[in-house]
C-alpha cells in the first residue's frame, strides 16, 4: 500500500492527464442542472426511441481541492498502527513517462514487487504469520464447469496450433523432397553427359593413336580425362556362353526331348494355334494344283493317302517355322 504523500503525487499526475488545455470550472448548481438535463434526456429517449440522444459534453471538470479533501477523508489516521494500514513507501529512482504504457506498467510491477519484499521482511520481523495454513482451502472464484470450458478452449487452441505446425512441416518436407529429387535428376543428367563426353574423347584419342575402326586390340587401357582407364568386365552370367549375344535365350528351346515329342504330337493333332479360317483360303499354288481332279483309278486306301499328304505338308511347314524361329533367336 502507498502512503498519503505517494497517493497525493499519483492523483496529481492523473489530474494533469485529465485536465484539458482550458479547464472550465462549474459550480455545484451547474452540476445539478446538468444532471437534471441528462435525466430528462434519458426519460425522453425512453418515451420516444426514434429521438437521437444528446451527445455528452466534452468539457472536463478539474476540482483539485475537492479531490484532496476526499483523499483526506478516506485515508488512515496518522496514529493508526502499521499492521492496520500495511502501507509501504517505495522510492522511485527515476521519473517514468506517463504517456508510455509499457514503461509505466513495468514501473508498477517493479514497485509492487519491491513493496511486497519489504512488507514480507517487516511481517517476519514482527513474527506475524502471513502464509496460508495447510488445512485451509478457499473456494474458487470460478466454478468447475467454467474452468472445464476454459481448459477445453485452451486444449482446442493447442491442438489447432499443433495441426498447423504439422501442416507446415509437411509442406516444407514436400518442398524439400521436390528440391532433392530435382537435384538428383540434375546430377544424373550431368553424370550422363560427362560419361558421354569421356567416351567421345576416348574414341577420339583412340583414332589419333592409329587404331582402325574394327581392329581388335588387347590393351584398351587408354587414359580418360579424369585419369581412369577402360577395364573390360570379367563377370560371367550363369548359363550363358561366351559368344552368345542373346543372353542365353537361344538355349531356352533345348530341354527335355520327351516334352518336345509331346508338343509335336499335339501340334499335329490340334494345330499350332492362330486363326483357323486362313487354312481354307486359296493361294496361287493351290489354284494351279489340279491333282485332286485326276479321274484315274486310285489304288490303296484313299483316306490313308490323304492323311499322309496332309501330314507331309504340315511337317514341312513346321520345319520351316522352326528354322525361322531359330534364326530370329540367334540374330537377336
């Protein structure tokens, strides 16, 4: 608490802020007249809501003597003990700008802190207990339901902040991943370009050294621009011959001979698949073939001969197709 002198100084500073450049002094009769006019205006507004209320007067009232008299009425008497007043005088080291809100509030906090420390030491020296008893529990100012609402609001705000932070981190990680991917693509393109340039330079150096285009040379250790030499790979793939350029695909047809015989029998019986309608179409050879119109006597079993002829044509076509397939596999 503040002493009387401190209170008077504080009221004086506040009165200087409130006072207008040209203060106007009113008598008590003028104040009563203004109160009556305000009451009449309020009653008139209640009767007729459409009537616009009168604006309050902008003239300020500064009655310094009246304020000091009222302060003397409410202050403690001088002979009252300190335990009843609990007032502490705090010396203000430097002046505080009343127009600076932050500085003024900070000064209030420091003043209250220093006064609390001084009062605590004084109570301690007087052997007066100023702490709450351990078995005393005061009622809360706010009810439990109100505090639950406050807690829920705080938790919801915290959850919103966490969600916003997670979304921000996700956006940053996505942006970073895109940048890393673009950087990797640039590095790969750069590496590929360097490899192509090194191969071109190697070919150029090889031609300048006097090697022919198709000449097979044993020593391929011509230095590249970065100092590395060409090394032939000695890795061998299982099941692939050294001269096989098909990667082992040519040997895939070689397997169990019994399976080949079964396949040939089924092909002869059911055909090799594909469209069946093309087999009955005429060609230039079948059109010129008039052997079926021979009116001579046919000896032997006619069905057996027809089957043998068809089987011969089928076998010849199968052999031709197999040879063509082998040639394709070899030159792939």
